[in-house]
C-alpha cells in the first residue's frame, strides 16, 4: 500500500472520524462524540492518528501519552481494507510517537469478545495481562 498516508487528525477531520468509527470500530465509549474527540485533539494534537488511502479514511488509532504511560485506543481499520498492513502502519506510527516522547511500554484496550482484534494485537507483538482488570466509573452527569 504505497499510497497509504499516515497523519495526525485535525478538528476538520472529526465528523469523518466519528462516522468511520460507526463502521469500523468495535464497541462504543461515552467519549465517542464530537466534544470528547475535540477535547482529545485540543489537548494532544498528535494523539489521534489517521490512515488515508487515495484520500479516503481507512484507519485510526489513538496514541495517548500521559507523561508516564502509553495508551492505545480505537485501532480501527475499515472492514474492506483489513489485512493490508494498515493497522500495522498505524501501530508503527503510534509506537514511534511513544518512543519519541520517552514512553517505554504501550498498552491497548481490547474487548474480550473481539477475537479479530485480539489476533491483530498478538500479531503486532502485544500480549494480554490476565492479572489486570480494568475498573471504570463514568464521571459527570
């Protein structure tokens, strides 16, 4: 895929990203709305990484770094474009960003029921840590 272009999202991309996630991403989050993604891009303009092929959005990953840990979210590739190296290219861009920022280990949130995603993450060298459990609490109203 030599015509694949990897770049950081801008505010003008957000409607397309939100629509893309409805097609390509598994599961939803309370922050999967315009306001939530705007806050992400405003706080960290390099965190939301996009893959485009011939001008079409074909993949995303959020590479969040809080100064201590490297977190990966919303790795999504359009269903018609999977297994072409797009996810690998997005992860490589995210990992390069983390190394540049001084990060030492990336972690990813992967739904237990999403076997396709688990295979992709394993192929990329990530392994589950079964001794950890995620605890969450929605904030605000």
